[in-house]
């Protein structure tokens, strides 16, 4: 593939199972039922807004939820929730001032919803060491909640991609602007190839993939897998099965017109056409004056203006996630 990065060996991060395929643990099992990350590759597109309000929507439906400010080095999720700066944060966990991540969960004032504030006083918070990152991931995955929602930082740094990939639901936020569209494609391509590298590292297929990739450019990952299956059937079949789990979800924020809402469908169709992979479009959030008013008031939209059109959009997004979690038929277009 012409724009595929050179394959490099990496230390694999945990691979998330396909949503709906993981056996539901009992209440006594310490494991987050679903880990959801909110990314998009660009700052200022409303990732924190989506994470905070989606967390409130799920909590209102009786799910236990913990919001994790994973924007390491640029934490502000507490502000979106109208919560004062917590005295404990990820800094305490990263620096081992506490041993269990549950010790830095603070209440938000919303029943069933807790917050883990981002690292604020750690100089290298945005670039944790590998061991620190893996420990953080393990503890997030072990949270005894229905949903752990990660608010990711901007860009395509490896730490951001790894948090996105470890999730059951990798949710992409897009605003109807050319730069945002370009960045979301860049983000999802980077995440995909990071996933490929992790899979081949886990199964020991590095040499087989290097051999195939060295033959020249491929137009899509489907062609890469087909070539791999032809030369190395076991490697090709394994990679194809594992990459089926890579299916991002998409939300369009700040949709001003019907055409803006349709943008999500166009992005999904383009991803399928050029990459041969699927993506779920969960719907759009209307551009609404109530949004910036709630931000300035330091109060979540669903609490400040629950009747606003933008606030109602989160119910449809949650419904889409529930359908996927229930193993229902996925769709490129929201109902």
C-alpha cells in the first residue's frame, strides 16, 4: 500500500476482542464490561464534550460508568463535568503514590458516574514510560464497572493509538470541516497499521508480513491480507480474523445542516471503498447554542439543557452502542 508506513517491530499492547463476542463476566468478575475511547486526531472537535455527556447518558440508564481523562498532559475533563480540580489524579497512580486506580476515582455528582482526572503535575505525563502505560492499561481494563470511557488526547502519538486500540469501542469524533476530515482519516489509518503491527508481533508473523509488504504497493489492506494468505495461509487467516475486530465507530459533531449529518455516511463509505474495512456510523450531534453556553457555565449539556437538540443526540448514540453490545446487526447508517 502506497501510504502504509514501514513495518517496525513493537511491543504489543493488549488486543480488544470484537464487541459482542466477549463473554459477559459475572458481577463478581473484576473487569470493565466495555471500554470505550473517544478520539479523532484533532483538538477542538468536542471529544471531551462527547465523553462527558455520553458518560452521563449511560449512567442515567443505570450503568456504572467511570470517565478517564486519558488526555495525558492536557487534562480538562473535570471542567466539562463542572467538577473542581480533584486532589487525586492519574499523577498519583503513575507516580505510585497510590497502588490501585480505584483510589483516584472521584464522584461527579451524577449517580453511577465517577471520574479519574488526568495527570496534571507530572512533567512527562504525556509520554509515560512503556511499563507505566501498560500498568495503566491493565488497571483501567480491570475497573469493576459497566463502562470505562477514555477521553483521549489529540494527534496520533503511539500512546493515544494504544489506548484507542485497547478499547471495545473506538469512537471517532468528526466535525464537518476539511481539516477535521483529513485528520480523522489520518488517525484511523495510523490506528489500523498500529493494530497490524501488534497482531503480527503477538503471533510471530513479522517476517511473513515483511516479505509480502516488500513486493510493492498495495491499494488496500484487503490486498495485503490476500497476498499473505496466498504465501502464508496460516498468517493470512489469523491476521484477517484479528483485524475483523478493528471496526471504529463514528460520530459527527456540530452538524449545522442535513448535509453535515450525511458527512458521516460519506466517510464510512470512503473507508470501506479505499480500505476495504467497515466502520459504524452512530449519528450526529446538532450544532446548538446550548453547547457553548453549558461549557462556559462549567456544566455538562445533559444537566444544563437536557431538552436541547444536541443533548437528545446522545440518547441515539447510546442506543447504537447498546445494539452493538447486544450482538445486534451492525450498520454503516444509523436507524
